[in-house]
C-alpha cells in the first residue's frame, strides 16, 4: 500500500537522525548494511520510483545533517579520522591488547564468565564480542560460540530472494556492532539470531511440504491394484 510504503521510507531519516543524536560511532558503522539492503530493495522498482526514492532519501539526509547537533556529528566523523590515523579507537586498542594477554595466560578455559572487567587492567569490558568470549571462556567456549555462529550463517544461506538478503543484512549489522561492543549477553542480539534460525527452519519446512512426494515403488512380485469402484 502507498501509505505503508511512505511510512517505511519516513522511518529512514528518523532512524538516521536518532543515530546522530546518540553520537554512537559503532551504530553509525553498523547501519551501513541496512542502508545497502534498502537500496537493494529498489532494484525491481520502476525508474520513476527509484528516482523519487533517491530524491527523498537525499533530501532527508541533507535536512537531518543540517538540523543535527554538531557535537555528535563531530564525534562520529572523528572516528573515521581515528581509524585512518591508526589511533587508539577511544582506548580500545589498549583494552584489546590487555585482553589478548589475559587469554594467553588462561588459554583453555578463560578467566570465567562475565569476568573480563575484573581481569582487565583497565577495569573495562572487552568492547569486542569475539575477544570477550575468547578471554572469558577460553578456546573451549570460543569453539562452541563459533560453531553456533557458523550454524546461523549457514541457515541464512539456505534462504533465497528477499528473505535471504534481509537476514544477511541483519546479521551483518550484528557482526559490525560486535566488533566494538561486547554483545554476547545482549538479549536483543539473541532474539534476532533465534528469529533468523526459526525463519529458515520454517521456510525449509514449507518447501518440503509443498514439494510433491516421489512415487512409492511396489514390492517385487506384488501387482499394483487400482480401486475402480
């Protein structure tokens, strides 16, 4: 419906403005896959629809950047300069180096669940989900966690069409966010992962039900009878 389409497009500048207000650099980076997915959905639209969508989005971005506070914008843009100059990423490089040292000291079972802050010389969380899992649970826990990640990614590759790209973009958002945040115990992340797996399982079951079953072979020497009554 045109009304719902308009509401969906109106969400884009609202979400963009909200990210700017928070000044969260990780959220700004993680929003890139969602933006790419939105543009991908326009591939089958008519030229007039595509040009209109591009014009609306561009105008919204300009307006949002014009009215947004300067401090959050400077903080987000400053992260790009920090990465280009190989800066400390707000102290994360030092935290990551300290976390790796803790892993080398306890490589098999780690320092214990939710103990990265206590084990860290900086008294902070890892700000990196894979590193946090590695430090807290060691190689054993990291192997189990990595296996779960591989299974979830494999599920998305079983999907086709719109659903496949939708869930891949969602997982890409979560993956980018996990590089600068410790999200292993985030309920929202696990809800998204659960919905992704459940959606793939439901789609696979629907396909199996819709596919015609192969004809059953008759036993050798037993003729096939047809009810003609």
